[in-house]
C-alpha cells in the first residue's frame, strides 16, 4: 500500500558520510596510466605550458604530410596516455580531418579507470561499468554522486570533469560540483578549494575551467566576478556556434547558478539580466518549464513567471502543475481570490485524466497547499468511480495526508469505505490486491488511524482498535509502535507486542539479506535500481521500528545509514535517522538529521513535530549539563 507517513515518504535524500578531510586521500591514484600530476599544482604555469606545448606539437604532427611522422606522433601520444587526454579531446574538432580522426581514435584508445580502490563503497558502486553506459545513464550516475553527503562524490565528479570524452557530460559534472556550494566558513572552505584544484590538476577543458574558477571563488569570491562574466559569455557563444559541445540546459543552469551566488551575497540588483537571459533560452518542454517556474518561485521572480505563462500559453493551459504554479504565485503576491479561481479552473479541467490529477494532488501536498490537494483527491475519488485503481490510490493517499495533518478521524473515514466494501465484494477485493496491497494492511491502517483518533480521549477505544489492527496485519509497524507505547499494560499485552516486534524485525532482516544477495549476484543493470530501492526501504522500516520501540539502537542507526547510502537525500529516511539518534540519546545528531529532513520536506507535519521534540530534548540536556 502507498503510505505517506514519515517512514514511508518518497525516496529522494542523502547518506551519512565521512567529513571532507577524508576526501583528499581519495584523489590519490585515481586513474590507471596517469602520471602523478597531483604534486603539480594547477597554477604552476611553467609545468603546464611545457607539457601543453609538447602535446600540441605532437597533435599537429598527426596531420603531417609525412606518413611516418604522423605514425610516430600518434605512437608518442598513445604512450603519453591520459597526460594528453585534454588536448586530444579538443583536437577531435580540428580543422584538419586527418588530425581530428587520429585524435578521436586515440581518445577511444585511452583507458580511464573511473574509480579507485580508495574511493568510498558508494562511489565505487555508482561508477561500476560507467564506461559501458549510455549518455543518459552516465548523467544519472553523476547525479547520484552529487547527492552523496559532505561532498563525498566530489573527487569522482572531478575525475569525470577531466576525462569524460563527451564534453556536455563533463560540463554537467562541473555544474554539479558548483552546485555543491560554498561549504561555509572555517577550514572547510580552503580545504574544498584545494581539493578541487588538485583533482582537476592540469586539465584545461572548459568544464575544468569552471571548476578551477569556482575553487578560486572559494578563496576570494569578488575576485572572480569578471572571470564568471567571461566564462558565461563564452558558453553562450559556444551554444550559438558549436551546439554539439553544450546545450541550452547547461547554459541556463550556469546562469541560474551565478544568479544564486549573487543572491547569497545580497547583490540581487545584479541578477535580473541573468534571470531574463535564462528565461529567454527556455523551450516549451513541460519539464523544463516546471523546473524554471519552480526556480523562479523559489527566488521570488514573479514577473518572469508571468512572462513564461504568456509566452507558452498553450503549454500552461494543457498542464495542471503549471496552472497550479501560476495560482501559487498569485497567493504569494497577496491575491488569494484570483488564486482560488485559478485553482478551481485547474481542478475542473481534464476531467478524465485521473493520473494527471493524482500527480497534481501529490505535488500540491508536497508544496503545503493542502486544501487544493484535498480537493484534487476528492475529485478523483468522485470522478473515477468506486473501486477503480485511481479511486483507490486517491483514497490511500488522501488518508495518509489527513493523518499527517492530525486529522485521524477523517483519515479513517477515508479508508472505511474500502474496508467495508472489501468484506462483501470479491471483485472489489481483487482490485485492491491488484494494487499490490495486502488487504489486511488496509484494515490495519484504518484501525491505526482510529486508535490515533481516540488516543487522547478514550483509551478503551484506542486499545480496541490497536488489537483489531494488529490482528488484521501483525506487521503494521505504526501499530506495533503504538502498542509498545500504550500505558499501563499487562503481561499479556506486552508479550503480544514483543512477539509482533520480534517477528516483524526478523522478517525485515531476512528480506534485507535476501535482497542484498540478489543485488550482489545481479547482472541486469535495469534491475539494480529496483533492488537498491527495496533494500533501502526495508532497512528504513527496520530502523524505524527499532528506534521507536526497543532493541539494538546501534543496529537501527546502521540500517538507517544504509538506507541513505542506497537512496541519498531522502527526507523520510533522514527523519528515521534523526529518530534513531534520539533513541540513543544523541540529541545533537538527532536535531542535525531531523533538520535536514525538514529542510527537504518542509510541509511534512510529523517531521516538523518530531524536530520540535528533538530540539526540546537537546536544549534540556544542555541545560542540565550547564554549571
């Protein structure tokens, strides 16, 4: 069943990783066949120029009229190996076709080992078989490296910046490094700058220039203003003249990144031209428009949202998410009446497109627009017809949202129709099963909501619903947690709770072992992400169960960390990690990770309430320790 509780939220967050100082070692011995250039600094111009002249002279000889001389130059360049990589990559566009062809041949011949034995395990997993991936898959793997916490993926991204033969991908890797941002004051900033300079070494391709400029800006931000103006102008020129070397998306991302850096230092008055340029470059694709509008809303550029809505009127009118974004801007501008009219038009549109309305409801919830989200869920329930797949999914998701908003009676009422109908209608029951949902789990979830409804007012009814729920589905984690926390229990109650707890924990441990073995033996790349997702989910479930009941809290922390290793930057999993540290009495780490979870999913009520509890415990612990 699809859940929206904190322990079940969509997978989209990060992993606990070693601090940045450990990363410097990971840059040693990065590539097979590379000379030890890390000792040569990028600002050592004499070393750079000597090597550069030698390599470029040999490249020119690839087009020499003398065949023997061409062959000798090619042989020498091949012996130089990756030392010549950057210049050879540039030479693939040489005006002399002989030079270009030989350069392409040599680039293909150069073998890059994309990961080192010194890399962290997750980095090695991400880069396994990198060379055999499609361009789309390579980009996806870069994105996964960027999501690793504390800059753990930066050395590997630098490697990709320097040696990825597809320049657009190298630039994407560079932008991911730039988006890691300023690591903050203190020792981390110069250490990050040093790491970037050493990892890029003597590389001179355009992507490396961006990284080197970023490293310089960490030392002295103001000193690189003119440099960034030049680099951005050059990239726009490249897009106009050599579109195969860049893309509109790359240029737009570079413009937005520069804009954000100016905003960070209070220079908003300098940003409008950058924003306007980024908007002008947009096409009419749905995803690019949504990304652009979200960025504009985040940074309060309302007028540019209007510009896009007018320019791409058809795209906006055809897409519910874009319509709701326009309505959201109206709220932020202080015009709730117009916003409500726009939202009413959106919910009335495309009446037979239930999946699009479900998507809209989900996104509205994530953006904290609960009234609009609820109206969308209820409209799908009404339009789709009782017992259809959209109707059932809408009921399940609406129930979870209402629970998160502490409207547990409403949440239970939402599922009551499903539970009542399942018991009398075999076809309806089969439709529930077709959603890969255990019917007993639906019943258990209903009784969990009812137990929460009566938790503060009627202990007898709360206990009644807990027992009915656990009878329907003994592995319902939130029910087990509620039974464990129930006050003034007898030995029979405690024994039943321990039995459910032990059985459920054992079930998840066994599932984790089986999935880990299958992942280890897996030879199908298409299956890898699915297996990783399930391993992450089951580790998170086990950690959530232990942290909220009893057992080995160190095991809970390990499981939670592993879930975030497999699915970095997932708010619900960070929420679990915060809870694990709270169970251990480590309130500082509990607040640390819970804060990250709330920052990533700021409208999740349970997460915010949990953060308040952790912050209170931390404050009290410090107060007791104070003299």
